[in-house]
C-alpha cells in the first residue's frame, strides 16, 4: 500500500521546483531550508500600501494553479491560509518576467539578493535566523531608499517604505536600467 504525500509538502516541493536550480543536489547548491522559512512566514501588507493586497492574491493564485494542474484535493482550510512570502515572491517574479526579458527564476533570486539572503544555501544555513530580515521586508522597516527591501533605489523620489511593491519594481527597472 502506498501513501500519498501530504498536500502541503507536495505543494512546497512544487513551489521549490519553480525557483531551484535544476539538478542541484549538494547542500551548497540547494536552498530547502531557506525556502521553507520563506514558506512558513506570512506575507502581509500595510495600510501605507493597500494595493499590495494584490501581491498576496497573486501568491494565493499559485495554490489554485497547483490544484488545477495536479488535481490534488486539499483540505478546504488550506485554501484560506495567509499567503507566504515564498508564494508572493514566486508570483511576483512571474509578473516581473512578463514585463522584462529576465526569467522568473532570475527575478526570484534577484529579490533574495536584494534582501541579503540569496547566499543562504543548505550548506551554510544551519539555523541562521532570518526572521529579522523577513520582518523588515514585511513591515517595511527597511531604509528610505529601499535598501533592505526588494527594490533598493539609488536616488528615490519618495520614501520607498510607503510605495506599493509594483511601483517600487517599476522604479527599480528604470533605476537599474533593466527596461
């Protein structure tokens, strides 16, 4: 008798397959622990950027896509859990890819580089506490110019902590000549 993999575990693996390097097998090349931490941390939006709710909705759409493509039936409560940072970043990397020539996987790792955690492979993670970094991202306590957030800008026209993620991204494209 075989047992099915729990849906949350299968879903996590499905998400990871979208951003991990194909064929990566050694701890210096895999990021399971980091991605698990991102997946267990909820993405929330603030009053200062109410349209960031769209980023959360995009992340939750990944669950619907997963169910549609795999035909796995989740526990109904699973669909009502908050969006994780991992889901939001994967969904946003797809949007970023749509408007640029970069692949979504490249954008995902650019986001992690910008918040300073792209180097935390399984070989070096070993319980590294990134909760402070993730709190800074979620609660927008990064710097005025976006340093510590997803989109640092060299000379911002306004406080990036109060700018919606989509508009931060647009300014980042211009600032870094990615358009």
